[in-house]
C-alpha cells in the first residue's frame, strides 16, 4: 500500500510517509513522534485503527481495508492565534482530494465534518501543542478519516455515515485518494499563513451549515439559532431568537428539522 501511495506522488515529494497495517490511532502516534522531534511533513497512514479518535472524545470507526486514516505533523512557525483556521484549511484540502479522485465534492458541516448525501463521509481532528510561555505552536497534528470502501457501518452510525463508494457506485482507489490527500495537504500547508482569506472564502463556498436553522451544542447546552456566517478564524456567527448574535469557536452544530 505504501508503495502504491508513493507511486502517485512525485519522486521528489518533500514529505515523509509512514504506513502501518494496524495502529491504535494515527493521531496518537503522530503526537508521540512530534514530541520526540519528528519533522514537519511527517505523514502517518494506517489500514486499520484499533482506537480511532474523533472530536469531543468520540471514537472514529476505522475498519481495516475500508477507509483512509491519515495524520500529518506540521510545525508552522507561528502563534496559536494565527492557526485558528487550520481545521477549515484541511477540510478544503480534503474536499479537493475527494473531488479529484472520486468525481464528487463533499460539503463541509461546520467545523470538521465532510458530508455527502446528507451523511458523514469523514472527519478531521486537529490537535495542537503550544509553548505556554510564548504561545508559539510546537507542533500541530492534523488527522483525517475518510470512509472509502465501506459497504456497511455498525448499527449505531448506519443512519449517519456514508462511504465514497456508496456515492460513486464505483471502486475507489484508496492509494490514489491517499496520495491526492497528502498532495492537497502539502499545497495547503504552503499557503496556510499567507492566504488565509482565500482559504476561508473556499471553506465558505463548501460549508453547508451557513444559512441553516441549527442547534448549537456546547457541553450540556443545546441552543436553537441560525448560522449566519464565518469569520477569518473559522468561528461561526449565529443569531438567536432574541436577535443577539455571537461568534462561536467551540462545540458543534446539528441541523434543526421541523
Ligand atoms: C471527527 O469526526 O470528529 C474527527 C475524526 C477524525 C478521524 C481521524 S482518522 C485519522 C486520525 N487518527 C485518529 O485517531 N483520528 C483521526
């Protein structure tokens, strides 16, 4: 699989790729490597994750032979406050890769979910390590999971999950999609700090949450509101029934159906 992935990347591709048949979580492993000094652009891929992780402490279904489970270590030389849009940038790169290889473009449910036919195609988990004294980023680990070949899902997520093959009705080449993803991430990394407004404009075009009546879920709170817009850091602007507005940069949303 590793050789197949590399065969779809240029010979002088600057990032290093590591591949595992099975691992607990590519993000957990990438964080260990990063703490031990691994280089910017170290990519970890696994065929199967025993404990794939999602946002909010959830698990991410990571069946062997079915999905793409990828993490990359980034070492942008900047303050954490300059990197608030990282998950958004990664989501746009993931949409580019899926569109290039699978022929359809997923939507993005704020902030980190890739959506196709109203269901979850994949997700992004971004984890940062900061120097508390300076606020500088030591490293960022960006994890992406994409359901590619799954024919079915476990009972608890069957109604909300979808795979790329279920959309295309054709075989999806995971090595081609992995390579496209790595390449899109590397392109994104080159413009991450210099083309923030362009990246966020593209995120906005893909974001299916905007304009929708939603519930904002934060901790135990579930508040109805409407998604109005996004700021340059990817915070979601919402308006509540009493007319007050707020920019939200934590939590998640669910769509309200009447
Ligand atoms: C989410 O849906 O909340 C985010 C899912 C992120 C899953 C990916 S799979 C590769 C990487 N390793 C993990 O344990 N999680 C991310």
